[in-house]
C-alpha cells in the first residue's frame, strides 16, 4: 500500500494525519480510505489497549520507534489525529 493518497500535514517537528480506528477486529490491518488511514486492530477499546495496538501496528508498518508516535486527538474516539515526531536535524 502506498501512502501517497494519505492527507498529511507537515510541520516543524513532524507530521500529522487522520486515522479511523476499528478495535476488536479479527485481524490487524492498515488501508487508506478517502485520504484517511483506516487501521483495524484485534485489541478491544478497553483501558487504552486499542490505542496501544494502533501505535504498535503503525510503528511496525512505518518501521519507526513506538516512541515517535503520539495520539494528539481522539484518545476515546475512533477518529484520531496521529503525530509522527521527526528526528532532529
């Protein structure tokens, strides 16, 4: 899957994009739908487990450290804004 269709906002310390999370799915999966990343995770939406699974799936897919991924909006919602922190130059 290419991320070129993903709506990405770049800023001085990284980039942000929208994610629609589908917890309690039968598999972990990532796809782009109408410019938004749709991520399915097996974890349930209980005690932040689905959010942690989202970060792990995304970190694996992007091949970046888990610590570089932040959920900046939507901690208790399926609609989220994710921030990827860039490396200092």
